[in-house]
C-alpha cells in the first residue's frame, strides 16, 4: 500500500515537473506547458468578454441611436476586435512577457506571412477595409462574381452571403476589394427593372405601350413614382423589340417581381390579341417553275376527287359557299372595350394628336372605370390625382354646405385645385353614370401639361371661372383679395407654359 502511494507521489511530481519545465525562452522569460495553457484559457476568457461587451453595446446603445443594421454590426465588430486586442496584450504583459521581444518575433513572422500566408494577410487587410470604409454592410443586397444575395456577417477574413435560395456562401474579403460589386442597397435601395418583350411585326406600338403600362400599374410591388416607361428598343429579326422599365424598392425581390410581370404581360397580350412571334426564317427556291407543274397537277387531282364525292343535287358553287366561314354579326362596341388611345381621341384637347403624341400621354396616366354612384373624390381628403372624363358624367357637391356645384361631362376635368394648391379637396365628386376617367398622378401632371398646352390654357381659364362660381355659391370669402391661391396658381401656369 505504501509502495502505491509512493509511486503516485512520484508520478505527480514528474507530471508537475513536466508542466513547469521551460519549453522555450522569450527574452529573459520562459514559457512552460502550464503557462501556455494558462495563457490560452485567459485568451479565451478575453475573447468571450470582448464579444459580450460588443453585443451589449450594440443592443443597449447603438440600437437606441437609430443606426441601420449594417452600421451597428460594423461598429460592434470593430469594438470587439479592439477590446480583444487590448485584453490579449494585457494578459501577455501580466504573464511577464516583454512586449518588445514580440516585435522582433512579429517581424520574423511577417516575413513568413509575406511569402506563405499572402491570401490570409490580404483577406485580413480587406476585412479591415470593409469594416471601416463600409462599401458593403450587413443587410445589404449585393452581387459579386455572379453571386446574388444578402450580406449576413463581415469578419476579418471572410464575408457570409445568403443567396436567394437560402444558401450561405463564405466569400473571401479580397473578392470585395479586387472585383466590381453591385450593391443594390447602397444609400438608396430604389432601382430600375428592365423587362424585354418582343411582338410581331405589324402590331400597333401604341397598343403595346398601353398594355405594358397597364401591367406595370397592376403589379403592387412596382413604384408609382418614378412612373413606368416603355422603350422601343429596335427592329429584331422576327419581332419589334420593346422594353418595360419599372422602379422597385425591394431589389431582393427581383426574380418574383419579374415572374409576376411576365405572367401579367402574357395574360394582357392574350386579351388584346397581341402576338409574341416565333423566330422566322425565309426560304428561297432556286427553281420555283419546276415545282409549279407538280403543285398544279396535285390541285387538279384534288379537285377531281372532291367532285366525285359530291352528293347529288349539290353544285360546286354551293359547296364553295358551305366552306366559307360565316360572317359574324356586327355588335356595337362598348366604350370600355376601346383602347385608351381611342378614348383620348374623343376628347377635344387630344383629337388632333398623332399616335406618337398620344403614346407619350399614355405614359403619364391611366384609365379607370367608375360605376354609377361611386365617389371619386371625398371632400377634405388630400388630393394626389387629376382627372379627365373620357366618358360618362360626374356631379360636384359641397357636403359641408349641402350645396350642388356642377355636373361635369365628357371632355371636362377636375381635381386640379387640390393638386396644385396642396390643400384638401374642396368638394366631393360622385359619378352619376358609369364613367371612364383618365387619371394623372401629381408627379406626372407638369410633364403631361407640357405635352398638351391647350389643356394648360383651359385649366388656367377654369381656375378663374370656378373661383367665381365658388364666390357666387358663398363657398369663398367675397372680401378676399385678388391675390388668392387660385390667382397665384393661374399665374404660375401662365408662366410655366408661356400662356
């Protein structure tokens, strides 16, 4: 028993001697296995403490400052690295290691890093560049090397990107310094989306423009301002090439938005009988006269065979008539089935406009059908739209004073007072029959009036007339000076359009 105890003590003494014996010297100090283990444990503790402090600062301080996700992550990461570096230096100094000797060791290691660890050093410097310059931040939607995704984290060596398929990709930081990066979220996430479309030769370009703009205004993820546009890109081998341009503010949804627009375009083209052509090739025959004899004989044989099988009493003329398709009975065309171009031509202001001019107007507005009895504008609501009546009629009333103001018919307009003044609607407008209105949003009104100066002149005149009508009905203070907002707007329109 005593022998076992002695052996155990001797074993522990040998182990203690092994752990405390110096392995190597740094300057005047030596490091043993136990000292190295102690330094490693202290280093892990320092890293844990620095990470905890960084996360606490991000949650308690940076979040309250209202910073975006990318800025918070970058600042927190820099704080963690600074605290960790200072903590490691303090641990080394407490362990009796002269930091001046480490500079010599760092210089020696630097030579090795320069030759053997070039990529690691490059990624390290690139990581610091990304953290301080912030060309990309956590949460940004980026594209680099055909990789499209959201930045999830930025470390010293690499950046984690989550693709649209939910796959996490680790990208070396050097890629973001050496290559061109598309940062869809940089400063302003608003971006323009291009949807190419080809239609058959002979298709009306105005009809294509109207169809594509209707599609763009139907998709809820498309921004109204800036307005969607349609470009005629050129004459292709088999088609007229158009491009629909729309603005979005969620670039990470590019694929689903594009898919939705393509579905809507295909449906809209089917409704309007617009054909998307197949690629076509012309075939030229060198000796067509040699084939004409063969085709003539085939036609003769087919004709003789068809005559043999004719029932008694039916002439070839009657058979020919039976083959001809029956003509459809003409039905009256509903106004709702007319194109927007045809509806605009019914309005006095635009009846002399060419198709090219009407195509420009269609880019600034859209038609909307209002059934009988529906309220178009509510009194005291904020006005964002200007309306031209393409068909039907509306009634203007003052709910506040329970007074009837006017009834407006085809070709007349309303909504300009609130829109130009920036004040609430002065009256309620309600349809008295099924009506089709041409709607122009506020941000497109000036460009629309520049394309139709005759309408700008009429608006200037109507502002004065409606002011007088409001005075006669007692809805406008009679003692007000001539320098009223209506007068100022009228003068502004005259200045803008040289009236």
